[in-house]
């Protein structure tokens, strides 16, 4: 690790500022530049050779009307709620950070978060419509992340532009999940807390979650418009809103429908969630006896199920009438997607990284319904099998960090075998494997 990151923040700042002055003076061979992180030093040199002004505010390239029109058409507009939910939990106005989402050219499209901080960052031109690409303002997290195609952290005086020295930032590019073309960038800006290892993990995870959501939405859209789907689907299906049941990592499932004109969300009880999940995963329909067995267990009379079905129908009739189950057999009149089935589909397509990002935990983890328990194990086993047999090393290492993988000694041993002999990650894996072996002894 570079020495300035090990010294006090004040000493680090002075060292970096002096190195920055030597660079601007054209003294590229000055020894003080060697004390700057290589990533930052290389970015400084690109900025200096590109004659970027060290104290010039960024150009405002998109006016208000042009910005609004451009944002509506941008692919990241559809995932803004996901970004807010991950990076601005609680009350966004008091979040203590500012988040920015830019396009592939470095132009900021959305600026949200702490209002007080926004009033301060406005002074340096950190506003929607401004160009924060590296060749426009020099070294910054969003601009340099786009230039390098990877997540970047820039601390205070490491910024090329002196106007940005009071701030720190972490940013990661967002790629098209199929073509890998860069779509834009996600950035968090604030104080020292936004350049911690945890902050980088959070921003990287947000970018991967966004890519996952984009791919899943694209797959659904293709399925809905495929000739085969139109040929076999009844008229009611084509007219209905898209419906999704979210069950991964949730004790109470969330049912969402979205159409061209409106969206609706219902949080379901545990029993209603189990019923809908069974109907979603058995699209051909289920007899009353079989559905009762899957939801309640063997030796339970269907009379136990019927009043629960009445209550579920009432809930759906008020909010999502297109999903009201039919009888004899019990079946859904329209396709109900689930986030768990989306993960299975991604695994089948070999999109292991995206599938792992989309996997948010076990299916309805608190449910004891036999059908749910069986489906939960099916999803877990499919994920594990894909990780062990097909996943790349970096995806396997990511799997080893989620609860399912943390205690999977076989996955840890496989990752250890795949790691280079001198990898710094090997000692940590060896220690984890030894702890698991002692616990199992």
C-alpha cells in the first residue's frame, strides 16, 4: 500500500498537493510524484497532457429541457429506484452523501442525496448536465472509472482539479449486461467515509445489481413479445400487466405488477406467498388436494386451504384482479414470474455473475410449507452446482462470501485450487477451510 495512505490524513494531503504542483509545473520526473498512487499519477499525467484546466469548473453540456428529454430515454432511468434503495436508505435528504449517475460520456444526469452537501458540491459544478469526464475535469472517481472501465476511489487532494480537493468519491461503471458496452457510471461523493473498502464494495454491488435488473427486464420483454408466447397465450394474458413475485431473501413476499399506465405492489402474508409461489411454479395448475399438501403438508384436508384461497382472492380482486386464481384445478390465468425463477434462467444461460448478484437469499427463508422448502432447496442446489462446475474464479470467490458459500468447504477448496500460487487471498481461504474442518470434526 502506498505510504501516504498509511500516514496521517494531513501529511498525506500535503505530500499529494506538493506532487500535484510539480506535475502542473511539468516536472514529471520529480520524486514526489512517485509517492502518489500509480492509478492517480497516471490519470494526472493524462489530464496534464490533455491540457485540462486544474481550476476550471466543468462545462454544462445539457440544459434543463435537453437534460429531461435525454434522461427519460436513457437506459439507467429504469433502474433509478434500485440505485436509490441501495445507496440512499432511510431519508435520502439526510444521507450524508451525494450520489450521481452519469452517462457513458461522463455527463451527470441525476444528482441526489444530502441536500446540505448538494448545496456545497454545486459550487464546484457537480450538477446535472455537467461533463465530469476525465478529459474535461481531470482525475475524479466518475471520470476515471469511465476511462479505466473499473471502479475507482479518489481521495481529496488526489483530484486533478483543485476545486474538488475538499471531497472524496467512489464510482463504478455500469455495463450493458449482454454487450458489455459501458452505459454510464454510479458515483457517491462526500467525506472520507465514501472511500472506505466497504464503500467500494457497496458501489460495485449496486452496479452489478443494476446490470442484473436490466438483463432480467430485457429477458422478460423478449418472452412477452416472442411469436410462440403470442401464439399460445390467451387474450387475457396479452392484455394483463407484467407480474413478479419477489421471494428471495424475504420472509414476506412482495407482489409487483407493472403495465404501461400503472404499477402496484402488495406485501403478502406467509401463507398467501406460499400459495402464489406454488401456483407460479406449477403453471399447469394444481388440484385442491395437491396444493394443500404443498402449502400445509400431508394429511391436511383441503377444507383448510379453501378459506385461505377466499381471502387471497379478495386481496387480489381489489389490487390485481388479473391474478385472481381459477379453480378446478387451481391455476393462475396469467404468467406470474418470480425472482427465483429469474435466477434459475440466468444460471441456465451461463450468466453466473448476474445470477449471483440477483440471488438475494433463500426462498422465503422462514416458510415451513413443504413445497416452498423443496423449491428453496432446488434454487440453492442449482446455484451451488453452477458455482462449482462452471463459474469463473472471481464469481466463485463472490459466492464464497454469501451465507450459502461461507460454510461450503468444497467451494472454498475449489477456489483455493484455482488461485495462483502466490495470490494474497490464499492464506485467508486456508484459514476458513481449517475452521470449517475443526467445526465438523
